[in-house]
C-alpha cells in the first residue's frame, strides 16, 4: 500500500463546474496535509494546507480532512481552464520534521 | 520579497561525475528541504536542514549529501552520478523546522545525466 494515494486521472471537468480531488493516506499519525498545484514543467505551488478535521476554505478552494477515514480532499469551485494542472497531495507525519510524503498527483483538465 | 531561488536551472552531466546544486530560502526562513522529482511521480524527500543541522534524511544512498550555511542557504551534492539521478531537484523552505509551517518550493534544477 502506498503511503499517499491519489487517482492519477486525468480528471476532466467543464469550465465553471466543481472539481473534486481526493487523497488517502496510510499513516494514522499524520498531522498536516497540503495541496500543491504543479503546471507542466514547473515546480509545485502551495494551494492549501489543513491540520484539523473539517473544512478550510480559501477563495475558490476548499480543503476537507477526515482523519478517522484517513482521507483529504480538495474542491475547486467555478473551475477555470487555468486550473488545468497536476494536483499533488502531501502529508507530514507526526515527528517527521518537515518531511512531506507526496502522492503521484491527479491531472486535472478543465474544458471549455 | 524574493521566493526560494535555486541554481543552476538546468544541468547536464555524465555518469560518474559529481554535481552541486544551490538553494537560497525565502528571507527569514530557517529550514531548507530537498526533494527529487522524477517525471510522472511526486517529489521524494531527500534531506531537511534547520539551523544548519540535518533534521531528516530520506531513503537515498550516501552519494547524496547536503549542508546548510550560516545564512540558511543550502547545497545538495551528488557524487558518482547515475542515469537514474536524472530528475528535477527541488528545494523548499519554511520558517521553522517543526513541520507546522507550509513549505514553499523554488523553481528547481533540472538535472540530466548522459
């Protein structure tokens, strides 16, 4: 079992729709959860981070965390073509310092 | 403010050579972490440095080493390069080293081994 799992996609959504990206993790002691966006040929860019169970909203983005189910998701409302990218889920374990364990990423395509 | 800066942006080496990659963190950030990203995969943790001390090491061979300087900049060294070392090398900085602050990545160094 991979430590952090994501569906590689591609996930295709029409412009203006809600894109839902999911991530599961295996270490129940994980404490911090991050979503990065990576355009092709570029480096990862931090989108959201969440530490506590529940929802965290920032503009069009909402991160959802359910520690009991070991599940974290990212919702993108009113999806735009510029949102087309690979979204990386990253998890930090307890006592792991700054070490982040990444999933392989989900490719999102927002179609006109 | 400048973000995380890495140099060089691209590098081509041959098998057996060594390479030094450099990173300057965001001003005020004291922790630097290094990651390797192979095409089609997520970044993989190599090292973390905080206050010039190694605070974490990933599953990489001893050919990989790093250090952090008093100004919090960092170098990643890779000896005896192999074809499999071809990847994007990413540096990330954060304010502290306890994992409670988000990490921000530089643009990376793309290393190609011939």
